[in-house]
C-alpha cells in the first residue's frame, strides 16, 4: 500500500514536472514514430496547438537533425522518416516554428516504457544564439575580414583535401599565386582606404573567374591564391590565369580615381611540381616572382629555373633584412653645378647598399624588394638621418654651404612626413636652408590638396621643394602654379629627346621657359657631354648634374674633390629655404 502511494505520488510529480518544465518537451511513440504528448513550453516555442501536434511525426512538424549532408536548408519532408536519435543520445537539431522561423536546438532524449510500449522523451534546449556566435567566430577564423574570401587557414584545409582527392582519382590540382604589381604605390599615393577598396573590388572580379568547386583565397596583403580542383590538363590552369589578367585589366574607379591593378601570376601543379600542399604553394610563389621578372602582368608555370630565381630572391630578402638591422648602407652625394656663378651649387643625396660578398647595389635593384618585405620606410628613415647627420658634420667643418637634396618616394609623401622632418631638423640641429626635397610630378598631381598641405608644411619650415619628372605626361604643368614649389628638375630623357631632333629641342626650351616664367629655377640631370652642357647654357638653365661633372660619390670623396673649389654661398642673398634648384 505504501509502495503504491509512493508510485502514485511520483507519477503525479512527473506529470507536474512535465507541465511546468521551462524547456520544450515532447514524447514520441517509437513504434509509430508519432508524437503522443507535448508540454506547454513546447506549444509556446513552436506555436503549434497540442491537438495539432499530437499524432504527427517530428518531420511533419519541421524538426530534423542537422548533419553535414542534411542541413537547415533541406525540406522537412526529406527528414520526415527520421524518428529520432538513439535513445539517451544528445545532438543538434534544426527546428521550424509555425511562423516559419528556423531555430537551432540541442536535443536530449531518453527511452521509457508507457503502457508496455517503447517511447522516447525528448527535451529541446534552444541554442540558436550560441550557434550564431559559434558560426560567426568560425567565419572570422576561416575567412578574410576585408574581402570575405577564405583565408590561409581555410585554404590549407581545402588544399589538403584537394590533393588527397586528386591522388585518389588520378587528376591534377593547380595553385595560382596572384600578386598585384606595384600595389604599395597605390597605398602610398592614394591611401590605405583606397587600397582596401581596390582589394575588395579586385576580389569580386577574381571570384567571377573560378568555378564553384574551386577556391579563391586572400592570404595576406595583395596576395591571392586560386586552387583549381580536378584538372585534366595543365593548359587549363594557364587558361584561367589568362582570364584573370583580362578581368583585372580594365581600370577601377575608386573614390574618384582611375586605378589600374595589374598582377603577376605563378602556377604550380600537383603531382608534377610538388607532392604536398606547402611545397605546391611555395613553388607557385616562386613562379610568380619569375612572372614579375618577365615584365609583370603575365603568368608563368613553375620550373627548375624559376625555383633558382626564387632562391636568389630569398637570399636577397634575407641579406636585405640583415643589412637593414645593421645599417649596412652608404650615402652617396652627386654634385650639381650652378651655371650663373660657375661653382658647386648643391649635392643630391642617394643610397647604395654594400651587400656582404657582393658588389654595391643601387636602390633601383633593391628598393622594390625592400618595399615588399616592409623595409622601405625603415630605409627611408635611415637615409634622412644619414643625410641630416652629414649636413651637421659639414656645417661644423664650415664646408659646403649648399643644400643637400633628398628624393622622396611616394610612400614618404604624406602629411606625417612634415612632422618627421621637423623632428629630424631639431635632432640634428641643422638649418632648414641646407635641406631640399624632390618629389615626382606623378605623386604631386595625384591629390593636389594633400600635396599643397605637404609642400606648404615643408616650405614653412624653411626647406626647399622641387618637382622631378616634370612634363613626363602626367599633366600640363598647370598645377605648378598651385603649389609653393621652388624649382623643377628635368631628367636625362629631355637631353636624349633634344639630341634626336628639332622637336625635342623645342620642347626642352618651352619647358624651361615655362618654369622660369612662373618663378622656378631649372636644373637638368644626366649631362654627359660638353655639347649637352653648351646647349643648356644657351637655354639659360640654372644648374646641371651628370657624368660630365661627377657620378654620385661617398662624402669623403666629395670633400676631397670639391674642398678647394669655389662654392655658391646662397645666403643671405637668397631667401631662407631656397636651394640650388630654387629661385
């Protein structure tokens, strides 16, 4: 009697717990696969009346298990026969409420006997928000934040899978390594915000060139990788590379700027070029550098020759990093002659790299590499400090009261550079009149408002600013009147053109007269013959430099050669801040 009362009390307690439970619970008859009971929380959660739910299968009510091959996008009918998980199990399910809202639940079940029949009691815990957070975290971990493309982590996973499948089916896999040509120039001239827009737009174009079974990934900076699955012939990879270059060819219009984004592509193949994922990527990277060496905007298959070039490139990068840390660079100074006074008028600073075990390396041979491995700005700063330090030394020795001119790279020409110069002037305690900066016309015309701020900031400090590459097709020169420049410097190509024909000489004369008409002094680089010098004298050029005078030399040799030569002392006759290319 007491046992009977206890069982009755427990039965009543179970019924109360079933009705009062805060989580949805339903009971399924395992013989028929249909619901025989639901609690109030279940009714509230799904929106189905109890009378409607009882007698239905879970699939008919929109409950089905989430598996890699059966997802929330599948119809409930496809899972109508899924009565449940094994009794006592716990797994994730996808459910759909009466209003059509999809939700994720953790499903826990337990088997029991009711009236001699096997039943399953199912508890559902809503995990929609938790799953959303998990999916979001997984998305962020496996995808590039800027473009939304797969990142290196996801690429590696898919590449390993692709190689295993290709080995099993006897097919090829191709990896295309894509690197944009001169992308840093875009960041340096237009800003990183525009560079980011370009990467997003370019990734959209690239995505149109690959099949759904392939993978386009961004693995860092301006580097993208295309994984081509199941190729029958290597020529197909070359065909895709060609389509990618064609897709990137039309200019991008970004924030009002027309930007061309060419690329170089390296291709490596499995199993011919490499047997594992990392080697395949490494070889594609090597082939990409070979494509750049071929003139850029092209593609190359991996070969033993490209691998050797990649090793040379790797050694160059390693040596450059070591030299940057040890400051294994040497400043050179090229003299410029002042024609009106027939004396030394200035010194143009440049840089050479004394690479250990090799000949001296000019900036044209290593600065592109330095930019790509993130050393460009470090070397720029070294150059400024070296030149400013030399100016200080010469001032202490009462030597060379002429300006030293430093050429600025596009990456340096930003508003922060004005503060950099101000700090360097104070640190080295030198007069601004001894400093001149030269910047290319192509950089100046990119953003006239920004150029005006930077040039004005340098001029206000007392430094001179001249423009190089003048008249090389970027503009008509009209912008010169909008900037507080002090002079122009014409490159050797002007002399080359003047030697060829009358038209070249007329253009040279017109450019010189235009610059002088708006109050700018004119210098010409690259003078190598007396005839060229006579021509410049006749045209009224203010200063010249080139092999006829001297090639760039270390400071000690400049001192030995010009110490006893008359030099122009530009102050106070010239305004503070004016240099040898200035009025």
